[in-house]
C-alpha cells in the first residue's frame, strides 16, 4: 500500500467533479424503475 499526498486544491477539484458525476448518475437513474422485470 502506498501513501500519496495531493494538494488541497487538487483534492477539492476531484471531489467537485465526482459530486457532479454522482448527480448526473442520480438524475439518469431517477426515472427508471429499479425492480427486476420478468
């Protein structure tokens, strides 16, 4: 296992992009029924 240091602003940029990605996935999945179809 390696320990990696990143700058705070780099981490914030990554976190912001991931949050945007998660919101897009939520909006894509919101209109779909999550039950299994027969």
